């Protein structure tokens, strides 16, 4: 079993007033998205690394 990581960005979407989550393969992409999501003093974004298990089938 292989363990990989994906990166979840939870952020406040000021356009609709809701908290949303996006998933990224790299921390760099997640951090870029989080930075773009912070548009004013009420905005916020959190990046979390999440372990993902992928089962490998025997050949």
C-alpha cells in the first residue's frame, strides 16, 4: 500500500459568503490558490496536507 499526500485548501468565498474546499496535488499549487483567495481583511484560507492511501494491485 502506497501513501501519498494531497493538499486541501479551505477558504472563505466572499462572493457567496460560504466556506469552500479545493484539493490540489502539490503544496505549491495549494499555496498559490490560498494566496489568491485572500482578497480583503475578512478573507482567510488554510492549507492542510492529507495522507491518501492508494492500494496497489499485485501483477
